[in-house]
């Protein structure tokens, strides 16, 4: 049976393929692209279907712990990879219920919930349409109808397990409890929410107040949530955002927008943006001052995205494909006035925006990441001029990648003076913050942000 691409059944089947790919170790964006290619979705002709596929896949990842536990509790024998993932997608829609505010991933636009009978009917149609799952269409129907009959009891039973309750792995929850004994439940709940769409207004092109008026005139509700950060009341495709195509604004979380101002840039400085892809912070640096930026990225495909983002903004940086921990391979020998070290990390602070991270990361990854962070910063430090500033950034809320690292750098880097910085910013509102190790308070923190850690070091003259 061939399904029309605009049907929920088709979209659920494609989303199930993406979910299965994440289960097998693929990052969600790549899994979605692979599913789109598998089901022959054209970027332009099938844009709406691709958006629905993305929406369903992201929603499922946020509920994956619960959905997986429900399948295990209701199915005695493994139904097969595709059926298992299709059930996870369908159960996610049923868990969310018929809410009309069941939004979507920030890049996909918001979508309505679906009536329960529609979800069941379309899930069965999806199963019947594929030879790999057709044998299980009766099972899919039975499992989903049983869930509707016994919803409260089934959810209550599986949520006795912490992974199913919080949709986070046990080791992740343990680290949250240890680090934030009074806040860990709020952090776990926040990880399951949908992120807002936040814009960074380019000061070289438009004043923030003018841009807010422009949004209002276009009938797009929005509010200021940071120095140059504007949060949309509901996400929009970037093509519908006024001024996006000509570089007036960029999509960037409010917490991430703190990096640029912390660099204390001045015209004419040489600046290194290490681990720069996809180029959001690179563009921000160039918007703030007329500086000479070298953007280093080890992945060639991701480095290409830096150039694409800068071209949209009408800005230029020297994009170098190289390993930030091996500067001798790419450094020209001239020291930098400023270095931004936005290093690889667990991404535990941006998990609501990248819900697959929680299922892909392993606790054993943290030690490797900590060593890599130390290696990168230690190798970059000699590239900094005396009197220069290095800003260390992670999108993590685990102390091993934050304050513990900052203390290590302060002790190990020669001639390093620790400067005032925000320290550990927890996801959420302006009140969700952890002290920054005595480096002072920081006013003007953005609201409704992702989680980040910021530390700054100046080299003695």
C-alpha cells in the first residue's frame, strides 16, 4: 500500500525510521536527513512533509524513555526494529494527547495535536504499508487501543522507573541529583520541554527596538529577553522571519548570546574562534566590532556551514579546517588579542533543543570530553597575547565541564588571571544560576535560556 506523503501515516513511518537510526547511534539531524532521502522527500516540493517528519521525530525523542517502557510493558516479544519505533512515535502522540498547543522543534513550526482515533488509524496504515512491518499491523492496533483503555494505569506503572518518568538516562539523573540536590527535578522537567525560538538582532543593521516594532507590524508576537535577544511567541520557519535572509537577525539561544560581549572586543583586534561551527558565535563577534576573525573547525562539512552563515550576514572570517588542540597544524604564528574556546562537551545544557543527546551520550564520554577540553584550552593559551582574554564556554550543566574545569585552568595555565564571568547558567529563567566560584556577579542575564558555563581568563602582561 502506497501512502500519500501528506498523510500522517507516511510521516509517522518516516519518523519511525529516524527514531530507529538514533536508537542505532545516529544524531537526530542526520537521522532525519537519511529518512527523508529513504522516502524520497524533495526539500522544496515536500517541505511540509519534511517539517512534519522532523516534528514527530523530535517529539518522540523527548518522550522516548516513556514510550520505550510502554512498548516493553505491553509487548511480550520484540516486534522488530521498525515496528518498535513506529509504536514509539504513535505512543508519543497519544501521551501528548489532543492538546492544540503541542508545539514542535523550533525549526519546524508549531503543529496541532491529533485525535486519538486518528493516531491509531494512521499508525496501523503505516505498519500495513511497509513489508517490514505489515505482519504487525494487528499488534500495532492492539497495543495502541490498549494504551487508550488503560492509559493512566500503564503510565503510572512504567513511570515508577526514573528513566521512563523523566525521559533521561539513570546516570544523567544521578549527576543532576549530586550537583543540584534542590533543583534536579526542575532541571529534569525542563529537559522535556520545547525550546523557544530566539533571535539575535544584528546591531550593525537594525536597532533592537526597531526590529521589535517590525515584528509587531507583521503580526508576530515577540519580546526582548536579552541585550539583543528577541524571543518569538511561537516558532516560525526562518523563511517567514522578517529580515532573516538579508542578515538582520540570526537564530541563536539567549544564553549563547553572552559569549560575544564577554570577549570585550575592540576594532582592529585579532580574534580566534576555536571549534567554530556552525558559525553563530563567529557571526556575533563580527557584528559587535570590526575585528579580524579566524574560525577553526575540524569537520569540513561543518566548516562549510560557517561560510554559509557568514555569507547571509554579509560578513567575512578566515575559516580554517583544523583541530583546535593542534594549533601547529594551522596557526600562522601571530598571537591573538581574544580567543573564544567554545569546546566540545556533553551538551547537557541544550538537551531540550537536541533531545537525542540524552540517548546518545554515555557517562564514560564525560571523562574523554574533560580531557579534550583541557587539551584544547592548554594548547590555545600560548596563542594569546599578554593582556589578552580567553573565554571558555560549554553548553553543559555538569560541574566537571564547568566550574571544576575553570579551577583547573586557573591553576594550570601560566600567568592566568580569572576574570568576572557568569559562571554556571542553568536552563530556565534569570534566577536559575549557580555561583561562579567567586569571580563576581553578572547582571542582565537573559531569561528562558539554555544551560551554559562561562569562564574568562586574562594573560598577565
